[in-house]
C-alpha cells in the first residue's frame, strides 16, 4: 500500500482552492485541500509546509548539459552566436564519454536544486568517441531519479559542405537515423508518468541537410515522438537559411514537414507577423531562453503574439556556455523581466512567468501528466523557503520568489519521492560532483589547447 502524504498548509501555492495543501499517494497528487480543511481520508505522514511556497516542479525544455564544462570560456567571451559557436566547436570536438557523464550529472543536479523536476537536453556533438552520449545521459538521469525528455541531436553538414561545425563532429546521415531509431526503441516511454522520453533534434538549419530534416520528421511521425531544433535565434541564421535554401526559416519548417504540433523550437525570436500566425495555427511549441538571448544579444521572443496565435510558450535555460547557469527558478525571473521590457509590467505578471516554467513547458513537451498541482497529475513539486536575507520585508510570498530572487529549492519531490531535502540532494555528495566535474573541465581545456 502506498503512503498518503499531506503537504500541509503551505505559505503560498501555485494552484486554485488548495491553500490547505496537497495529498500525495504513490506517484500522484490525489487531493487538493481547501483552506482550513483537512484531507477527506486519513494520511500516513504530514509535512508541515507553513514556511514554504509550493510550486509544481519546474520544467526545462532546452539545454546542452555538456556546455557546463565551458562556462565563461575565454575564447568565447563577448561574441554573437556564429563567432561564439565557431570558437567553441574547436573545444567541444574533444569531448569524451567521461566528460559527458560528469557534465550531465552536474547539470541535472544544478537543475534539481533549483526546483526543476523534468529536464530536456539537446545533445548534438557526436565525435567518434561519443556515439553512446545519449545512453550515458540516460544512465545519469536514472541515477538521480530525474524525469527527462532527451533529444537525439545531429549535425551532418560540416564546413566542407557549407555548414558551420568542423568535420570532426558531424556524422553521416544513415548513422544518425539508425541510432535515432535505436534510442527511441530503447528509451521512449509513452505512459503517464514516464521517466524517460526521447525526441529527434537536428541541431539547426545550418548544420544538417534538408534530407535529414525530412527523414527525422518521418521517423517522428512513425513513432509518435516530438521534433526539436534551434530556429530563428538570430538574424544571421535567417540570412543563412535564405542563402542556403532560398527560403525563410518557417517556410523551411513547412518544406521539411516540421510545421505541426509535435515540433518545439528553441528561441524563436525572428519571426514576422505572418510566420507567427502560421506557427500558432500549427500549435508549435516555443522554448523561450531569456538569459541566453541576452548574453548572445540575439533578441526578444514574441511570446504574447505567439501565444495569442495558438503557439505554446515554455522556458529553457539553454546551454551553460551561453547562460552560464542551469537554474530554472532564476530563468523564470529572467523571463518575467525580459518580457516586461517588451510588453510592460501589467501584461507579464509573476504568475505568467511561473505558468511558462510549469504548465507551459509541459505542453511544449506534449505532456499532460506534469506541470500542474492538480488531482491525477504526477507528484512533482518544489518547495521554496523565504528565509534568506533578500526575502526580508517581502509581503506576497509567491511574487517574492521571482521579485526577490529565489535561487534554490528547500525540498523537491519527483514521482512522489523526495529528491532534495534541506537544500541537499539525497544520497549525493554535491561537493564531490563539483570536484569531479571541475577535473573534467580542466581535462577538456588541456585537450583543446
């Protein structure tokens, strides 16, 4: 018999009619408790949450875990996207399996500590020594107990074929397609509460061929999985697409059979009004990456226009070489502030930003079992205490999370199991994770230099 656990009377909660807390049984939320009420059935355990703000687990819809090894990398500082990528590809071509293991472990740990319970990663660097990169990432996710939607990225157009990446990190297309099918069959789970899912993710229009985009779409349709790529992040990318393929990015999406509701795009900044309407009509998902977009000076996503048209907006921290962190609650704050610059304070509320980080992100990943505190949803939750100095004097606890700058969860639960207690990951030595990761970062630097 599963225990019934009452998360009792939180200081604030991102849910309606649940001021008395939530009851969890097994992996699911089974009851919302109204204010001044008790659960309708007896519970086995009570967690007093009166000093904590209760959120659905945050959901990260775009990342590059391996980039935690190249944060604040000297040769990549103060550059826009294309020169930034060019300088870092020369480093990333030296990645190996040990580096992927430790970078994944650190990135997932960092996300978890920030209240994130589901993470998507876009890994697309496959040198000869990295053919099992996704398998390594899956093993780390299972070790930590994180819910993941990993994407099998790909690059097939190297510099000699007019692409951006060096030949050392591109693969032939049949290898990419065969491995994509292998990974889907091995890891993609379709049931509610799935801990591992897979999507296909050609890196971008300037690093893969049209044939690979079309074949990826065909496989995704056959196996009923999602598609993901970078799109319309910069003006340079738009110009590249016109020069290379004779069409703008959204035209290219349609041309390659990607303009549909199984697709989500990272960044999605440089769309014109007509393209916004087409993306909305197709119910495409857009992952807004505010910190990365500011760091690389890429632009500001048209979130409200896209939503009004029918597109779905979620959030992602993007790679830790263009952020340079993996913190979802901080990213939610950045989304609120960057979007206020575009639309004003009254239209971009703290509730709006938190929606993007939770239910919005779940919808981007085409999941209806996570992202909300509601009966029947997975018991993925994050509790934040307002006991640090920056919260002193705050009055609205939910607003204070973003306005005052929360950066670390006190407790995190995934599928009904506590993963973080008192700000520490259960059964994991964070200092050891940092130490081992730092050593791998130094190894990579030496190999590249």
